[in-house]
C-alpha cells in the first residue's frame, strides 16, 4: 500500500468572537455595532492553509463537544485537513477568545476561555505516536512547554519539527528545547529572546544565525516585519523582501508564511524558492481582511510573486 507523505500540525483551535462598536463606546452599556465569529488559532490557521495549498495535512487539536467544536470539524472536512485524531472533550467548550473593540478599533475588553486547550496529556501524545512519527514534518507552537518537551524528546529523529514560538514570553520558556527543531520561525522580538541580544543590525542577525545553527537547527527564518525575512542555513544567509504589496490586514501573515515553508519543504524547493513562496503566501493573506485569504491557492500565490518587486540581499 502506497504511503502518501503528509505533514502534521499539532496545537490549538480557537473560536474568535469580535464585537465592533459602531458608536463611541460606553462602558456598562449595550453599544450598537456588529459581531464577527471566525475560526482561529495559529496551528489551526497553518493546517487550513497547508491544506488549501494541496498538501496532505493532519491536524491534532483539542475541541469541546459543543457547536463550535462540531463546526471546526465540519470545516476541516470541507477544506481537506484531517482532524480525526483530535481530542474531543465531552461536556466542555471549545477554546474561545472574545474581544470588544471601540469605535477606533482599539480593544477595550476581552475574555479568553482556554481551559480545554490545556488538557493535552503525555498519555494522549503516546496514543498518537504512530501518526506523529509518520509525519514528514510536524508543526508546533510554544504554547505548552511541558507537553512540547515530551513530544520533542519522544519523537526527535522520527519527524522534523518546525516551530513558531508565537510570543517572546513563550520563546523564552522553550529556549532549552531548540536543538530538537529542524526549523524555527520567530519574529525579531522572539529571536532576541532566544539568543539573548538585540537584533538591530545585519551583523547581529548573522551572529544569531551562527548561534542558532550551532544548536543543530537546520533552517532559521526571522521575520523583520516590513523589512522582510532573514533566512539562514549551513550555506546561505540572506534577507528577502517584496515591494508593492497591498496591505489590508496583517493578522495571519506569519501563519501563512509557516504554511508556505511546509509547501516548499514537501516539494523540495531550494531555500531561496521556499522563502519566496512563503512570503508570497503571506502577501496574499495580508491583501484580504480575513486571517486566511478565502481564495488561498497556488495560482494566486504565483500571481502575487510575479507582480511584486523583489529585493534579495545575500551575505
């Protein structure tokens, strides 16, 4: 029986509820406006995007046995990523983030219900050992350091781990685990936390590359926001950026970049072409108000890559 290579994403699924006030916001009052509900979570976003790019994707997450959880499962079937190995908690709610924004779009209050997301256990990881070890690449974040450490130490050498730290605070908590990763994709602030010094110059970026690669990490990608992506492996160092992109909403740009890395890896693209493709996925994402562009596909990424002016500095 032929085994089709797949990537695995392991992490949280979140329902995002956002209320937008249409008038000057008043506390202790019902404010007219609109409410939007969407599916989120860094790992869920990565899984959806890789599936939209045609990669066979398995996504292990934690959901409540509620309407939100059922909706996420149905959505995964529609898009084409496999959540059948996820943990479903009976009688519990799916992780939810609810924010209220004032008339200027500034957050005035929020409530986070993440109890379910913290229920993954070592025994659950053990139950999924065959799925994890069988993945070409496993994408994770730093949300749960203890479980992450167990996962990495148990499956290191069987699957290649890709990390998005998701925050500087989270990055600090997993510094000791860096040698277990094939790839890391921090932003500048997360990377500064990992290496312990400011990345305010090309010289320091190159120093950081040396320090991180010395830990046996194969590929390092550091997001420099509007200044592009710094990339490094054993033989190449560079900064790549695109000019002329349309920017509507930068939320989700990092998630789509990581998904783009997955595409490059699974299609064995060169480091240079992988970076360009991943940036192209981000550019497509930020050209739409949604966290994931509803028309995310290879053709649109290729179009946006061809339309942009590219700057690629090699060191």
